[in-house]
C-alpha cells in the first residue's frame, strides 16, 4: 500500500486505520484519535507532529533509548498506560504501518487480529 510522500501525515494513518476491523476515528479536544470501542490505540498532538500509540510498557524504555530522535516517553500523566510517542517526521510508511497495526492488535481480540492478517494476506507484525 502506498502512503504517499516521504513525510508521514495523519491522512496516511487514517488510510490504514479505516482498514482495521472495529477501528473508528474521533476528534476529542481538538485531537484526532483512533480507537476500538473506548480504547484509544493511536492519538495525535494538536499540531499533528507527534503520534502516540499503544505499546507495551515494559518495552518502551528500550525503544526510546534505542532511537531517542524518533521516539519519546509519553507525558507523565500517560506513563501508567501502554503508550509511547513517535515524531511523525522521523518515521517512514513501513514503520508507521507496523506501529499502528501493532497498537491496534493490542486492543482487539486475538481472533479479530488473526482474521485480519489472514484476510489481508499479511504476515503478523510481531
């Protein structure tokens, strides 16, 4: 799937997110968020330069330490959640796809993820 130019934008994420079962887009306090039910799995900063996404808490420190120019820890109030933040200008289309699909996978039942992977002819992200 082609996501456009070199810099990833919200529209690129939207094109992917609408293909994910049970995913819906919401505008909450002037911020675009994608969620499954009431669980947010991707959210953007108001200026759309940062993308927060679901990510295992126990792995996020290593992710941020490995690529601090690309990833950062969430704000203090969000540290209790499975969440990390990426700089939009630092990720490419393939990485965006992996981050979004993996974040979505964390919030849907395993059978929904398995059906999506098999119907899309994809291999599992992780």
